[in-house]
């Protein structure tokens, strides 16, 4: 864009735009844009934000591993700046902080060697976070031994701007944000392209969720909105980590599936693809309980449901079957069905969403 176009679009004076452009140029955040054809006078100079040179770190902590990415100001991931690492079980907040600082230091060093300035670090955790105090409300999935954990306990010593987010909110942000992809599609249901309202169901070591209303997360009075993992799908069923029985998390988390089957997630779905009888029976049960959970979400919110987390990758061949199971439970199916979809970012969606939120914050300061 030219300076004149920016002034007209933003509604400020040209001297103000000149001042802002000078400040951006001083920070290395301005580059020449495409050359415009002449209309008879001097060609207008255009400018753009460079794709490379600036970025934000995003980290997902699942309780058993950490996944990290770095993305630029356009929301594009830097190749070669993706790290997945295991995390020790039954750890303390101090030990988690040490592991995070080591990971962040490694990413800072790699970014520096490539001439990339890191402007912030976002961390997605499988816990709701109390806004007033920064207290992590549920640390069972993280398997932390501390009685009370604050966000600052996790982030202490990490350089630069840093913040902690709920992991499902991060996954939903990556799915919804235009920079995160083309958005989800629900042709014929009034939700086409980057729809602004959805329920995001995260299937990881724990089961969580996020609700976006017109693109804004709905957190609820206690900041516990979207705890889909504790919808009851089996009365008097399996014990859940929350202390109740029959929760969706007790049936559809990766931890529950691994414990039941005695194998990894990948091995389980490979066995199902090979028509192993025991795996197919377990898959039937899994899809049935997942359908009940999605049906409950639909009856309350009446919006598209996007399945995220690592399990969403393995569910792709079965999404049509799952959609049919949900439709069979819907007493209003004749009014039209909002389809079930899998995430655009099954492996690094949380980390990506955390990085994107830090990018958004940085841009807001310019």
C-alpha cells in the first residue's frame, strides 16, 4: 500500500502515517512493496511488512510432551523452527518451567542464527486459567505435583513478552484465524469459509474445548466454558480424572485409549485399518461415545463442531461415519445438519494458535 492509501484506510492524516512508517522502518518492519505503473507522474511508492525477520514462539504442553513452532507476522510457520520433545511425568511447576526455558532458549538461538527477532512467546496449557490471579484451575492433565500453580510459576525467566493460554482456545484461534488457514467449511449450512461461530473439541491427553461466538472466545463466569471433556456420555461409567464417572474424557482422551488398548494412538488406528477385531470393537465404542459428546454440544450451541488435537488426524477416515452417528442422535436433523469437521492443524494447532495470539498482540502495539 502507499502512504496515501494507508491514511485513507485508517482515517488519519498523512503526517501521522509518515511518523508511523518511520517508526516501523527504524525497527526493520517496513520494506518496499510492488512497483506500481505510472499514471503520468512519478510512480507511487508502496510498502509492505517483510515476511521474514520477525516472529513469535508458540508452545503446546500436553503433560507428556511439548510442541513448539515459530511463525512470522503473516501467520506463516518458519520451516526448521519446529521442535517436539518429551516431558517428564509427575513433574513440578519448577521442573516444567526449567523444561520450557530450555526449549525457548533453543528456539531463540535458532531464530537468532537465521536473523529472526522473537517478539513474544505464547504457551498453551491444558487448564483453565483464573484471570484475576493467574492460577491454573486444573493441573491433573499436566500431572503437576504442586497444590497450587500460578501462570508466573510456569513462565518465570522466559525472555521477552510471554503469556499463558488455555490450549483449546489456542487450537480454536488457529482454526478460526485467517492466517491459520482457509478456515473450516460447512457448505449448505450457512457456514461457508471462515465462519465466526464454532465449538472446538480438543482430543489430546485430556479432552477440552473452546467456544467462539462471532470470533470471540466465550469463557464463562468462572472461566470454565468449553469443558466438553466432562460432559457425561455414560451414566455410572468409567472413572474420570475429575472424580466423576462417565465423562467424555474418560472414553475419548488419548490417555484413556492408550490405557485401554495398551498401545500408542498410531498403533491403535493402524490395527483398526487392518481390521483387527479388538481394535474395531474399541473404535465402535470410541466413535459412539464421541458422537454422544458432540450431540450434547450441538444441542446447547447449535453450531459447527471442529475436532482438534492429535486424534483429529487419525479420525479423518471415520469422519463421515461419526457425522452419521451424530445425525442419528439429532431430533432436529430434518432442519439441517451442521457437519462435524476435523482441524486444519491436528499436530501443532495449539502451539500455532499460541504464537498467532502473540503476533496479534505485537501488531497491536505498532
